[in-house]
C-alpha cells in the first residue's frame, strides 16, 4: 500500500510526488501539431497528456436535428472527447462510443467554450473540437481546457482572452467545518491522480478580462467554469477556489509563453 | 509530423523531474503498472537543530509555517558513539524491534526514511500506525525524512537490482548524505560536535556493503548491546526471522497449515466456511466458542488441534466438522497450568501438539457428549482453518518458575514460559537472558508469532512491572490487562487548560462574554447528591413549585464542553481514554484533575457553569414542557446519599432545600413506577463497595460492604435517566444521522434457554422472555421464601444472558432498533456525566448546537457537528473502553478482597489459626469436576474443585498442598440433567457431599498464595465447601 497524502502531508509539508502545496506539475505544450486540422495542440500536465485538434469554423451540417436553424446567431461549438483505453492504470476496452466520464468532460468543455469564444462572428457555422486523452493522471478536465485553448488559438478563432484551467484540493478529507483558529489543512494546487482519488478537489477555469478604461486592471479575472464532484465542507471552498484561481493565472502565463514561442519559430 | 515525445533534454526546469515505476497486483489478481512523477528538490530539511542552512529553505505550509526541527543538537551518545548519534533504521530493524523504538530509555533522535515508512506500511499496518504515532510525538524526536524527493538522496533502481537491494542502497545513501551534510553545516564549530549517523539493519548483505562504503551500520542486536541496560533491551527484540526459518526447515510441524486467503474468501462466499471472533471458555482453556451468523448457537472449537493457533480475540475462519463430531459444551473445568505443568520450554523435539494428559482430559468429554445425544443438546463443532486478523496485544504475566533452567546464574539466553494473567491465553515462550531476575516479577510480554512447528506462541519480553503482589505492580498489571490509559497527561493536554488554574471563576459581570447565551440560575436552591467522598460532581438537582401548581424540576450537569474544545489535544486524549476508570484506591481520570475535580465539578457554595435541563411537571410527574439551556448555578449543598436520606427523613427540617428534596423524591417515585410499568428491568450485578478508611485496628474485611440502595440513590438515578431520555430525543431530532445515542438490544430468546431450563428443572419456575416487561414480571416471581438472595442470584444470571448496551451513531441503525431494552425506553443516550464519560461530552456539544447556543466565540454550533465515520470510530472506542473500565474496576475489587482476606489471616495467624472465614455462598454452575459458587458478602465468584469439598470424613481444614493430593482419591458423580454433583472419596460413597444448582452452601473463604502455576505469588481466594448444611 503506498503512503497517503492526508497522513504524511502534515508531517513533511510535501506531497506524494515531492511538490509543495502551491506548486504546479511540469507543463509542456506545443501548438500546430497536426497540420491537417485548422488548429491543434499537445499538452502535458505532469503525466496527463492531451491531444487536441480543431476543425472549422465550417458550414453547419445539413440535416442537423435543428434543421439548420441552429447557429443563426453565431457558431455552434461541438466537442468530442475520447479517453484512450490505455490512458489510465487499467486498460479499458471501449466500444467506440463515449462513456460517462468523457461525456461529462465534453459537455463541460462545450458550454465553457460556447460562451467564451466570439461565436457571433461565424453565424451558421460549426467549430468542432476533438480532444484525445492519451494519459490520465489527474486534472484531466483542466488539462483539456488548456489544450483546447491552445488549439483554438492555433485555429485563429477570436476569443477575449486565454481560458486556463486548474484544479485545487485540500490536504485532508475536510468534512468537518474549518476551524479558523487551528487551520490544519492546506490547500493543494494541481492535484494528481492519487490525490484526486483520496482528497476533495475542484476544477476551475478563468479567463482574463481585457482592460477597460484607464483604471482597468490587466489582472482582472473572470471564473468561467467551476466544477466539483467530491464532498467538502463549505467553509473550505473559498480557500480552494482562491488557490485554484491563482493556479489558473500561472498556467495562463505558461500558455502565453507557448503561443508566443511558437509564433517566433 | 513532429515527434510528440516528451523531451526533457532541452529544458533546464525538467532536470529534477523523474518518475517512479512500480508494478502491483490487486486483490482480484490483476497486475497494474503504476507510473508516478517525482519532483526532486533540494529544500527538504535535515531537521537537525545543528543545521544552519536547512531552516532557510525548508518548505512551508499555506500559512507560511515551517515544520519545527526535531533532531536534537546534542543527541545521546553511547560508548561506541561518544559524540552522540542519529539513528537511521532499516525496515527490518523496525519490524523486529518496534518495542525498542517505543522504549523511553533509548532510541531518541531517529530518522525515519520515506522508503522505510512505505515498506513498513506494505508489510505491517499495525506497526506502521505505531511508527506514525511515534513520529507525531515530540518526546522521542523521530523525524520523517522524505529522502526519495531530495535530489541528493534519490536512488534509481538499477537493472537487475531487487527492490530490497535498492531500498537498502537508499538507506545507505541517506546515511552518507547526512554525514556530509552535517559535517558541512557544522564546519565552523568543532569537529567533535558532529553526531554520528548509525544505520541499523538486520540484513547481512546491507551490513557488508555499508562497511565497504564507509557507512556506520550495526545490526539491531549489536547496537542494543552497546547501550545501558542491554540485557533488558535485548529481550525486547523479536525472535529473529532467520532463527524461525531455520526451525521451519527442520520440518517439525505440529499444527495444520492455514488455508490460503483466496480459498478462505471463496469458502466464505460459498457459505462453507464461517468467520467470527474466537472466544476461549473461561473455565476450560481447551474449548473455544465462535458466534457466526449461520448458526443460532455458537460453534464449539474443541482442543488445541482444532483451535489451530488461534488465541482468544482473534478473528478467524472456521470450517464446521461433520455431525458425528458434534458435542455439547464442556462440563468440566480444565486449567492449563494443571495439565501442562511439566512441559519443557527448551526441548522442542519431543513435543506433540496434544499431550497425553490433554488427550485424556478431552476424551472424557467426547464420551459424555455421546451419552447426552438423546436430548438433542449437542452443538455444532468446528475447526479453525485460517486467521483473518490477529488481535494480539501485550500480556501481563509471570515467568513459570518450573520452566527456568537450573543454571539461571549466568547471562545465557534461555527459553522460559510466561504464564499470562488472562487464563484464556496460552503460555508464551520467551527467550530471555534475565530469567533469574524475572522470577517473582510481574512482567509485560508480547506475542511475535505462532508457527506450525511450535506448541506455544513465541514472544518477547517488554518490561517488568515490579515485584509480585506489590500494590503498584498489581495495579499497573490490572490497568495494562484492561488496556486503560493510565500515563500522566502529556504537556500538550495540560496546555489546553485555562491559564487561571484553580483561580478560574465564573465572570462577575453578566455582560461578560462567558455569560452569552447562559441563563442565570444562581438563585435556585440546587444541591447535589453523590456517593460519599465524591470529588467529580457531574450533576445537581432542584425542584420548586410553580404558581400554577405544577413543579419546575431541573437537572444541572457540569458544562464540560465549555472547557474542552473539539479536536484539541485534551479532547483527543479524552476521546482515546473514553471514560474515567474507578479502582478501589485510585481513579484514572478521563480529564485532567483541574477540570474534573474543580472547574467543572459542581461543587457547593461556588458558582459554576452548567448545562441545565428544566421540566415543568404536574404533581403526577407528567411532563408539561422541557427546556434546555446553558446556565450558571450555585449549588447550595453537596450531600452523600446517606446525608440526603437522613435530611429528608428528619421531620424537624422544614427549610426550603429539604422541601425541594422531598418533592424530588416524591416525583422520582412516580417516575420509577411509570418506568417499571413500561417494562423496565431491575437487574442486579454482584457489586460490593470498599470503604478504604485504612484503620489498622479493625477487621480488614469490615471495609468490604455490599452496596446499599437508598431511596436517594434511585432519586438521582430516576432524574438522570429522565434527562438522558429527554436529551436523546432532542439531539436525534436535530441530528438524525449523527446523534450520539445508546441502545440495549433485545437479547435473542435462545440466550436464556439454559437458564430457563435450569429454573424449570430445579425450582419449577418459568421465565418469560418475550419482552422486557414479561421478563421483569417473571423475575419478580422467582423468589424463594427461605432464601432471600435467590432472587438476586437469578437476576445476576439473567443479566449475563443479555447483550451489553452500546453507544452508536443514529445513522447506524433503524429507528426501531434504538430501543433500550433494560430501561424500556425507545431512545436513550448519556448526558449526565461529562466529566467521566466522553459520550456525554459529545452529547453536550450536540445539544448545544441543537438549541442554537453560540458560545463565547460563536462556534458552538460548529462544535456539535461530526462526521459519521468519526462518530463510528469514537463509538467503537468508547464501547470498548467502557467495557474494559468495568472489568478493571471489578478486578480491582477482587484484588482488594483478596488482600483484605490476607491481612485478616495474617492477623489471625498470630494465634496459630489460619482458618479463613465462613460465609454463605450460592452455586451458580455445576461442572463434572467442580462447581462455581458466588459469595455475596464479597461479591466474588470462584471455582471449587473436587479436592476443595470438605467431606464428612475430613475433620480439619488442611493446607493447600495436602488438599491437592486429595484430588487423586476423589470421585464425583455428575448428573447434567439434574445439575447435581456428588463428591466422595473413592470407594466410600456413603460419606459424600452432594451439591446442586442454586443451592445455598456454607463455604470457607481464605486467601492462599499460589506456589505454582499462573497465579504464582498472586493471592488466590480459596473457597472450600463445608460439610455443614443448613
């Protein structure tokens, strides 16, 4: 049996992969990895690896269930998520279609990007995003958000800012009310798979709001996506959210660097 | 197309990222390959107070705090390491010597590696938990070093290197790094002050390699030999695995092999095998019982071979034996020390699992069982095929003097038998170098293993408690046996006490924050009624007449939750202790003295915080309304039960306080009647009270008194019950899942079968067990005009047929299962003794939250909430502690009675007579070779063997040794249907003594010193059945 975070973290203030509470895993990313698509990206957050490609904006398909009326005000975002059978510890045979987990990720991504992108520029068209999870080692949704952002930037689809996602957890089960005087639990940034399985965590994605007016702050951020599947006492949410938002900021800078670096090349 | 492979070469930030790859297999047999990332870093501190670099880089938590450095700057030295040393143990060192690491005399400043902790967790979860506890305490200075994450100490497994070798290499690497690191940081200081790093490992290969690499490494044994008290410490090492393996190779196997885990699991699922807790009969060490779901009656496990190395308390898997081997429970008393007196602990070669003597003891059993088949009494028997969980603990015992060799003078190691005090546990073979010193001492040992090749379990010595029969040793033995936490409170707990100490007062001004949410009840005439000499006064009462003719009755309980905040050190300590344990001459407190006997205690004449339950009652004791509030009270008087009774009975007293006590008494009688009408049971337990007033002159036995029940006892009891029930309903309505409640399950009717049978046969009395009410009525009818104690005896026996009451979280059972059988209440909890029970403290918090009390800091509502898991853990612990506390209390009384008898006989011995004392006793159980009698005067029950029957031919009472010889001549005629036993000398049936169940007999009680066997030196209460009949 491997060690667990909730036992050893209070003793050493180190997580099971050697990180401190506020450290991200190593992020590596490239864009334009697939010349056949309009835009594409590869992103690895630790051992979580995602490939993403974007097609479109293209003309909406005929014979659509909505009879072509969909997208009359702007482009429709379609997301398709495929988690490879070899992505997790146990090899799963998937009968082609999507399972619950990938379905949920897909619908979360769809609603996040549908509202995030400037879709009104492309009425009657479809932007389709394909996400392939090659390896899942925690924070899959956050990594997928980041990969999609990169691929959409690569495809040249206008958006107000980079949408960056990150996870934040607590270093214990956090099921009883937080004691402000005797704070024993630390928030953890960017949880890995073993931490996801043991601890409560949330996924948050933020976008930077462009500076408005002379007093506009460049660092203003807007939370555009927030999900949580685990149970945690509500008194801890604020801490977790603050840490998650801070992580998004760090990730945005990394994504920014990737984009700028690749255009220079 | 670009390659998407992760390329670490170009990026400098990736230099520290590596991965750990390992393969594991799951329970279902799947093999998984796990790949984990590792971020290597250089800011993991060495945690030595000598270090000048690490404090500046150590990782911080979210609040910016650094974990304090633990390793002392001046670690203890030994002869080999005069400059002091830090210890780096290997996994096998911890596996073999955890007791040593916990020892308070040595093993300070220990560096526990992540590698070692992880390996230990894989090998033994209990040891892992003990190690974690050690790391968490400050005193021992254990430091958990995450070596795998430190760049310098990270070790990659090489091609063809076994995991074991890699881990050993990791340990050596750390030792080397620590040496260099400490040398570097202390360069400015004198070279002398650098402590040595000592690796402790029992792996020969590792020792060799360490030598090559210039790392100081010692085997556990060699290291300990260099310490002071080496002899004592050496005995604490587990029998080394190598020695065990060597023996196994010789292939002398006495016991059948256990089934494999998967075979057991399949069998359990298919219903062929059963799982349960193995329980050894208190009268026959060769017979065990196991309660499983598939059978109504417990399965019987007969003999050493079938019990197959299981020890009482283990969770085992059993297989039911074919029907022709079924039998009824034993009717014979079999004591281990008598049967196996002459076993030799050294000689293994000529051992058989079942000795001839044991076989004889058992054969009689089987023959008898077949004779009784007519009645359909035999019960299914089973054999143990595997152990799911060992429940071994540390055992208190004595070295069997007959097992020590003749040459005890030298320091040579030898095997001795240790006889545990607990009769259900077999003797333990222990290797020791100090056999001579240990004779006549109470010692603590633990079991390490019980292998197939050994008749008895092997264990090792932990420490000596002191001379036999000294008060301190016997008291400590008793506390250890019942797992009572008796160590003084650590500093961290005492730090949680109010800083004012004994000078703490209820704030004068009612505007003070302490008064927030509290009602001022200082003008009420409140008094407390407790046993004499009570210091921790939990409860106080008052009653007053209201203008509308009804009464206001209040129960005021010490507000402990005001002082004990959840999850601080004091709260955690209290939750572990669970309850205060009362011994005859000692009280082991749950809460520190300051709180228990002063600040919380509702002492008279001073203001105290309280939690009050107030009812409005009609004169017929119907409750009109109930109200709960935190309050401030001032008790007017603290009465003892007798004082209160006298005051109530004294017609000249007409003051208001006495009047209110009379009102309380009146109402309590009505409440009691109502409860009895609802079917509450009036149970009895054999309790005596000891008044230790230490008068040297009088008869020592005069202190032993049976508990008298005064009306004032039941006054207090009724209102406490009523308060508990009212509170239970309130917290259940607020916390339907997590309310802390107490229930007493309805006992299954088959539990009473034997008692019903016995009563019908012997007295022609019927016991109705369909409901508690019916049982209460039928118990009332079980009387014997000539024998007033008979009714109590039946009640005692009936109580033993029942299940015990237990704490539980409301979510754990359906509402219909909440019933308290004994009290005939649909819901119940404990609220009234928070000073001495942890459950009550939790209930206080829950009630405070339920009435929206905010407290000084507005957090009282938060304090009331608890998760179900935590609640279940707490319930499990306090149920266990509660049971143990009762046993410990009883054992203490038993010990005291023995001592009193001894003191008496010593006094009388001056006159040359050692005659014991004559008392009435009642026969509780009849066996083939003895009976169990109960002596109400002393509240003790004891076994009377054949030789202890005084036949008409015996004139004088003889000495123990003489009596022992009698046994060969004695003959008995046992009638299991009629529960009679006729004892006579062989061939002289005409002069016999016949006893039957429930009979009143005259016995002679004396205290004798055991010369051999389990109780060596311990006083045993000897009971002789006298010939004189009334």
